[in-house]
C-alpha cells in the first residue's frame, strides 16, 4: 500500500465480533483488534485506553523527532514510556492522568546543548494528539438505529 490520501479527515471503522472483542480498520490502512480487560472482555488484545496511550506517546515521540530533525540534531537513541492512571469519578472509571517520559540520547555534547536551547521548548507545539486532548477535544456521538439518528449528549 502506498499510503493514505491527503485529507483533513481521518476515519476508523470498528466491527463487533463477540463479547467485548472488536476488529477495527484505521483509514483503510491498518487492521487492529480491540478487547476489554477481564472480567468483561477476555484481555486478548489492547483495549481502547491502551490505544490512547499509544496515540499520545506516539504523537509526542513524532513531534520530538520532527523538532530534532528541524534543528539538525543527531540522536543515538530515543525511547518513550507512557503510563496512564485510572481513577473513579462519580463511581465511573476514568483516566485521571497520562505521564510520558521521553528518554533521548543525543549523539554529541553539541547536540545536547542544541536540544536544551531550542528543541525542548517547541516540540510539544507539534503534537496533534496531546494538545487536542489537553485543551478538551469535543466528541460528538450519534446513535443510528435503522433510519433514525439520535444525538447522544455528554454525561453530566
């Protein structure tokens, strides 16, 4: 496959398989599985919260690499560790916090100084995912039953 068409929109299709197991296709480009943790699901695939961590960490990693390339900095290696914390809010499980540690090893002392001077102050500006979530991304939900469409308001 040569890649996706350029567009302002991107899509995912999700098909229910059984219990809490789903198959999904991202923009007709990549197929994945989704399952929930036990006791509801069978924990046989990543759950949506896992993919959220992957999206946040992957986007921040890409943004950092973009800045590193932009400022002509050389790296030996980079690793991202992303950790989410569940909490209960009004007796509902929610993600309270996501922490990302980006561990980088610049190639030279000069590269390290360049990172300290420029790169670390701008790379978050390029992260589509973390900055969208941090600013409160609106999510519209419509339930379609036959020809009827019902707009579902957010929980109170």
